[in-house]
C-alpha cells in the first residue's frame, strides 16, 4: 500500500497490532486526533478511550488508557499503559 502508515500498538503485556493502516484516530489527552499518511512529526500524550486503526481489511479497535503516540516518517507508534482489543475482557 503506497503512502501507508506503519503502525505499532504496544502495551506492557504485548504487541497488540503491527501492520499497515490508512488512518488512525486516537484519544489524545485533550481530545481525539486523526493521523493520515504524510502527517507531520508529532508526539502526544494519550488519554482514555478507543483507538481506531483503519486497515485494508477493516477497522481494528482498542481500548487504551494513558501512554503516548508518536508519528515520524509514516510510522506511528502507540505505547499505552493499558490496552485491550475492543470486545476482549480483562
């Protein structure tokens, strides 16, 4: 996929997702933030909410609580203190 984002979603327990994405919507500490390919470099703190990753196979959702999101050269790293795929139980 050209101009795709390379995305990693990482919690202390495990890597929840690694792959290509068309877009991401994340719960930043002060509201939602959207990331598309070719986004400017960015680092932000995460709040509590739903992280949405749009892949070619559909949308993946994760409940996250705290951490940070970093964007550099079409690579997005989400490092969160607590994360679960939506629909999973703790």
